[in-house]
C-alpha cells in the first residue's frame, strides 16, 4: 500500500495589507448618481465611502453630470454617505462590491437640514446594472462555503451559471481564461483543452467569491486573450478576527464496490482520505494593517489493485482441450429438408 503525505503551509501565503486600495485584489467599483426630488442632478455633492471591514474611507464629490465612480475597491461591504447643502444627508448601510462588477446607486436627496440623515438599509446592489454591459454571474461567499464539491475544486461552481451547457454560452475552450486576484493564473497560449481551471492551486477556503464573465469584457478583465473569464478573489484580513476549520474525510467503508469486482470476488480498493486545515485573519494595527493566512494538509494512504488474464493451471502444464462443433454431411441436411416438406 502506497502512502503519500501532501501538505502545504499556506495554499495562499500569509498576506499583509495596509489600509489602501489593494494592488492584488480583483477589484470592483461603485457608481453613485445624486439627484433632487425633481430628478435633476446634484453637482458637487459630498460622497464618503467607508469599508466596513477595515474602516478605510474614500471621499469624492459628484461631477457636472451629478455622478462619480469609485474604482479599484477591494471586495466586501461598504457604507456610503451622501450630503449636499440644503438637503438631508443619506446613508446606504450595505453597499456590496463584487469582483469585476460595478454596483450602481442612485441617491434621491430630500430637501431639509444637512444635520438630518436618511438611513437606507438592506442590500444596495441593483438588480440591473446600468453603467456596464458585461454579461456575468457571481458565486458568493455563502455559495463557495456552502455548496458540496468533489475534491474541493472551486472552479466546479462555474458550471452552475446560466447558459452553461458543457461550455459557457457556446464559447470554444480556446476562449477561456482565468485569474486569481487579478493575476492571470493560466498562461499557456495553447488553450485547446481550455483554461477554466487555474494552474495555480486555489484552495476552496481561501476564495471569497468568484465571477464568471462571458461577454463584453474590457482589457482589465479579459486581458486581451480570452472572451470568457473566471475572476477569483481571495479573502482578506480586517478589524475583526475571523477564521474557519475544515475536514474532508472519505474511506472505503463509505464507498460501494464495483460490479465487476463483486463478480470476481475482489474486495473494494482501500481508501482513507483526510483533507483538513483552516484559515485565520484579523488586524495587526487597527484600521491600518491586517493579515490573512491559511494552512491545508492532505493525507491519502491508498492502494491500487490490478487484474490480468492468465492460462488455467492445466493449460500451463501443457494440457489443452479443443471444442469442435459436429459437422454433418451435406446429404443429411438435404434429406432433412426434403422430409420436412413432405
């Protein structure tokens, strides 16, 4: 029985991140449009976008057309505050930013004192994005952690998107591409077998979310060499400590034997799999410096059984039996046919 021990101290290494827009994140964006009760745009309205995980604050003001776009945002939940002279302030408590996606918000300000605040609760991401024309589906953190997978391969979840029928929206395998945190993870130019699965090992417990885009991508998403892109974003640290433990266990007692093995009275192959580990992240300096790390170990002692065909013991000793079908004379068969006709 062969025994193997595969271990990796950091399927994704320990990452340190300062409270600035992350250079390694597969970033998203937020577009804000501010209007008054009549629908006219509000110019020079103050915008303040705060990352709920790290308390990082980004400030801006609406332009001549009454809107502004925040770009290169790490994934996660944000709070957006909108204010303008002569209007009540408005706060969106939960603005969700997803990988390679743009979240559109429209703030309708009410005439009043700026000291009064209108709270907008609930998820602020719209059902239809109006500022981008890309076609894609996002697999969220809850889906990544909650859906069962064979072998903990996170790219299997991409087959759940609408339009998948063995390929993505009918695109050829040569059009596939993928990246992890904005870095191309399958660099082969010869993509006849497809590039849906990254060459770099991506652990399930390290992925925060995954977006599959199949059309209308810009150079930042398709990188100029694919028409279908899988964007994977890893988790990050924040002001709150967070982590998880996992264990994937399989053994021969939980498996059924094959029909041919049962017919030959061969026992089922031995299998004992333990795939375990976890991750942990949190603050080093609150609001300034954070960390995230993971560990994964796989123990897989197993065995292989091979079958072959051999001669019977009598044949091995030189004794052979030849079975010959009886050969009747042609006249006999003719006579039998004549008798049948009579």
